[in-house]
């Protein structure tokens, strides 16, 4: 877990170095790395936005966005762009994850 403190001098450089080492080790050892980002509301649109999206886009090959619409959850592929225009829909029930549309 790491939280970038933007007001601390050199924090972005340290974070970028950590991500570069992590990407190198993941590639070298053939493992997958998962990351998540804090979400905040946009002031102009009210639509949620992942903090540090430019950093995520630079260092990650695949980016998924998970949203909630009522009881349904939607997964949108953000990167690679144009991968799938339609979201994947699912619900979480007592039986587990149930896919509605894939």
C-alpha cells in the first residue's frame, strides 16, 4: 500500500521509481500486478474519477473501471482503448458473482 503525498518534495519521483521496479520484476518473473486507485468526484460533472489516472495509464497495460448501477456492477475496459465498447455486467448475490452480460 502506498499513498502519494503530492505536497512532499520528491514523492512523485519515489513513486515512479517504485512502479518502474515493480514493472521490471513482474515482467522478469512473469507475474501479474494488480493496482487500485482512490476515486473522487469531479467538481464539474459529479462523475467519479480515479486519482492519478495519468500515472495509471503510463504504468499499466490494462485498466478496468468498476461502477455500480443499482444492484448491477459494470466493468468497463478503459485501456487498451477500443477493446470493448460494451460494459460487462454482473451482480453479487448469496451464490457469488453472477454474470449478466459478457
